[in-house]
C-alpha cells in the first residue's frame, strides 16, 4: 500500500504543504486583510463622526437648556414684577375705595349728627315749652295767681342751663 510508504511520501507532502501555505497566506494577507482594514477604518471613522455629532448635540442641548433656564428665570422675574405691580395696583384701588367709603360714611355721620342736633334742639324747645306751661299751671294752681310768661320762661331757662 502506497499510503503507508512513509519514506517516499514525506518530502513531497511537505513541499506541497509549504506551497499551499504560502499561496493561502499571501492570498489572505494581500487580498482579504486590506479589505478588512478598510472596513475597520471606515467603521472607526463612522464611530468617530457619530461621537463628534453626539458631542455637538450634547453641547447644543446644554446651550439650549441654559437658554431655557435663563428665559424661565427671566419669565419668573417678570411674573414676580407683574404680581407685585398688580398687588400695588389692587392696594391703591382698595385704598381709594376705602377713602371713598370713609368720606361717604363721614358725610352720612355729619348729616346724622346734624339731624340729631336739630332733633335735640327741637326737643329742647318742645321741652322748654312744656316746662313753661307746666310751671305756669303749677304756680297758678298753688297760688291761684297766673304768673307772667316772661318770668316763668326766665326761671325755666335758668333751670335748663344747669
């Protein structure tokens, strides 16, 4: 059997092994590795580009967030100012209404005091008249003598003045 004859087979097989190894090695190194390297370089470039785009997007988002926060703070300050102005305006309006109400109530109080003073004066006058008539009737009943109106009215005036 020729396959078991190892003396004549070893050197030719070693030659063919070396030849195929060299052909396959250079075929892979010359043909496949450059393509593989090119793909790897393209992927690395794409990854670097994506990372750069992500950095730019992050910076843009950070800038936008900062502008948003500044605008929000500005809006808050403006709202606080508007609220303060509205409060001040409401306070002024309230003060004006209060002053008007005070003036109206003061006018009503003055009118009521005038009516009370007038009623008091009329009551005093009526009381004076009743007192004069009563004093004349009492004196006339006690003394059987009618006193003069002037004398009784002087005495009533003096008594009412006390």
